[in-house]
């Protein structure tokens, strides 16, 4: 299997993963973010298909990051409990890790490419995957905050005790 086909498979895999997570999302805002990510992965797949068929790539700018960041910011400042189990949180972390792997794949493809236009496309895809990674990392932090609080709850008042407040 060539590296381009591998990249296509990664795009298809993460798109299905986002669609699955979106169907089970604990909040409409989270569902919207996941659906936007799935659509963006479809765009990446189309770009790779064009490259594979040696068709001039028709790139379109898909700028959903600002909208996703606004949703995430609103969720971060809410006091809402999302009720994810540890197993469900692992699925979000898996998506984050796949985004990192895809970014590395595109950087490797860019480094190998002798074609300037292809190199540019791979670098742009890598940059988008980096944004996806950051978004998913922030989403994992948000969704995992109740797990961390419960896990680290015994240390919650350490500052109070250190300051002599009993």
C-alpha cells in the first residue's frame, strides 16, 4: 500500500469515527463540532482522491475552526456535567491521537514530494490536522474535567491547608 492510499484510509477512518461520536454526543455543541470535523475530513479525502487520480486539486477553504472554538469556549465556561464514562472519553482521545498521526503523515508526504504544488497541499493538510488535534485535545480536557476532579478530589483544598485555613 502506498502512503497516499494509507492517508486516504486514515481520513475515512477518522470521518466514520467522528460521525459515530457525533451520534452519541452528550451535548448539541459537541455534536456540532464533531459533525464539522467529519465534513472537513470528507474534504481531505476528496483532495487526496484528486491527487491520487492526478487531477488538479480543487481546494476550497474550509474554515470551521473559529466556529468550533466559539462553541468550545462557551462549553468551557458552562458548569454543565457531560456524564462521559472513562471508556467514552478514550474514544475522544483516540480521535485526538489519530489527528496527530495524520499530521505527521502529511508532513512526511510533504518532505518526500518533489512537486511544489503537492508539497504545498500536504503542508496545508498537515496544518489543518494540527488544528483538529488542538481542538480535540481541548475537547478531551473539557470532557475529562469531571474525571480529573474526582480522581484528584482529595487534593482540592491543599492551598487552603497550606495557608493555615482549617
